[in-house]
C-alpha cells in the first residue's frame, strides 16, 4: 500500500487519514451509533455532542456526518483504544508500539497547527506510520478471511437535506423533492487496496446517469425522475482492479411536481 502522489498526500492529508482510519476501525469493531458505549469520560462525550450541534447549526440544520465518533479529537481515539485494548489487541498487537507511533502523529499535527513544515525524513516516517496501521488492519482481515479486504464498500451516503444512509442510520421517511430542485449527495466509500474509486448515480431504465471521480454530486431533479416513488441507484467501483469490484446501493426519493406558481414566472 503506497501513498500515490506527493501533491495529494500532504502531511496534513496523512494525519487526517490516520485519524479517520482509526475512526473507521472503531466503528467497524465497536459500532458507530449514539448508543455505543466507548467508555470515555462523560465530559469528552459531552464535548463531541456539542461539536455536532455546532456543526449542524453552522450548516443550517444539515448534518453531513452523524456518527458521534467523528466529532472526537485525536487523543480521544487513543483513549478509546486504551480502555478497550482487549478488543483492539488482535488487530494492533503491540500497545507500546501503537503509543509510540501515536505520539509521533500527535507531534506532527501540533507542528502543522503552529505553521511549521516537516522535513522529508519526518514526512517519510509519517507515511510509514499510516501504511503500518492500514497493513495491521488488512493482515487481521486476511487471517479472518474477511471480504472487506478485497472489495470496495459504501460506508455512508448523506444529502444536503440532512438525511443519512449507513449501517446504523436510515431516514425515517423518504426525502421529499420537487422537479427543478437542486439536490446534493455525498458518498463515503472505501477500497481496502487503496485503488482509485469511481462514483456513479443513475435512474434504472432512464437516461439520467452521472459518472465521476468526485464523491460529491450536485444535480437538478429533472422530469426524468419519476413522480411519487423514485429509486436512485448509487454505484462505486475501482476501474483499476483486476477482478470485478463494484457495489450498488439504492435510495428512495419522493418526487413532487414543480409548483404551479413557479412555472408561471
């Protein structure tokens, strides 16, 4: 597993990738819903909830990430893994080694927050720590013959109305849209072998189809969208893979006609 190009894989990107790799691991092993007890102090959990409320207010009621663990700080992740070490030890193996690498990540993040650039040797060490973490997870999966080591997966879908689709959350009702509305979808997907992911949304048996490398779609609800019940398909794949590697998810929309008073203008 390698960081593909230096222009994209900046030290800031790698630190964020390290954090989010740990968050994905925690969600995979312990779960990502609000009901999960990560065994952190109450004040830390309260801090996460406050951050989520602030983010929702900032986005005018729209929450693009609902999972509470994604509002934790870097060192909260270390606390969770320490407290639940028996759960994570089959994956991370050596607690002292994990702590040493984690300390380096914390040092690099502090350096960047104070505007200091990293040396080439520091960047290479940072890259090595990130790759090591991902390799530990992959080795664990391989020993347990988990399909997640081979195939791309959709982790989460959210829209600009605040709806979230993931393993822990489904909207209580279908999003309601009108013909002519602008609609935005953000797709979070992961490929275990770090191949480039291609994203597509389409309507079955219709001409509407958008295919791109960006995970964010912004489009207009057109006449092609079937009124009332509408099924929108979301597909992610890795064109570079040597075997078929594609997964499709469906979301249901309720489509209303364009308002007559808007048609008159």
